[in-house]
C-alpha cells in the first residue's frame, strides 16, 4: 500500500475500538468499512477516514531523507522506552459543534506522552508548505497556536493538546442534542471508565482511498 502521510494515534482495545469503528464506518485495523445509513454517513463523514482514535502525533508528510522503514524502527524503539499513561474518566463531550469521547479531567501524564511523541518524531516530518500553513490559519488561530503550527506542523499540540476521540463532524444546532444522546447510549458501558493508554499505533494514509490504516500497534514499555 502506498501511503501519502503518517500519524501516531492512540487506538483503544476491543470492544471499545470495534464499537467506535462501527459508529464511524471504518476500521483502520482490519481495513473494512461498516454499512451506515445515509444520515449516519453524513454526520461521521469528516472523521471516518481516520478511524476511531485519539491523535497523539498529527498526520504528517514523511521527510525526503526518511523512509517508512526508518520511521517504523524509530516507532518500535520509542514504544519500548515509553511508559503507559493514565488519565481521567471517559465521557462524551461537545467540542465546538462536534462530539468526541474525552477525559473528564485533562491528565498531565497523557499530555506529556503526546508532547514527547510529537517532539521525538518531528525529525521525520516534512516541512509544511505555504499552502498548508495558509489552510491552517483559516481557523483563526491564537498567537500561541500559530507559533505551534510553525514549530511542530500543527497548532493543537503541546500546551494546546486536548485528548479526544472524534465521533462526528460539525453538527447543526437542531440535531446535536439527539446525536449526543445516541452517542451516550452507544458508548454507555465505557462512560465513567478510567482512561489508560498502554499502547500506541503508527498509521499510514492510503494515497488512493485517503483512509488511514494501522501499520503497527505496540504496547508501551515492552
């Protein structure tokens, strides 16, 4: 498979991962799609191609001096020497006008793991193009977010990082209540459970389909 970008995500274990994948309509581990109603496809269209995950190292183009093999080797070494991280309890939350599964309290351990992942793998990231920078700046970034964009290639890392597993795209004001209730029902057995990040996954974005596929999923500290 020919990958255009790579990313490092937290992917929960079963059964949460399967339920989340079925909700979005794409399983990044098996490479299989789930049939959804037209309305469900609409509300999950934006996050579907990424699969059910929490971003740790945002998607990036591979630097010209690096190879996928070198990235995988570095990923193996990083996971072997990194410790698991625990966080608050899981809940369904609104982030702007989309829904996500988040932790009730932002955890320093989770934030520090994400920050170390971003910095450690930055050498594998190709510089952003002027077009990429301009596209990100359309979101009206704060001065701090703009600084992070220029330094790390993404505005919502380091002190701007917020753990979340996206469930929908932007929702209309007259539908968000009902969809939030559906999400709470679908994920009810996991709500209130503690967040524990004991593994990370390296994914690649298929150049043809645009969908992300798991390349490696490894335990931390093993």
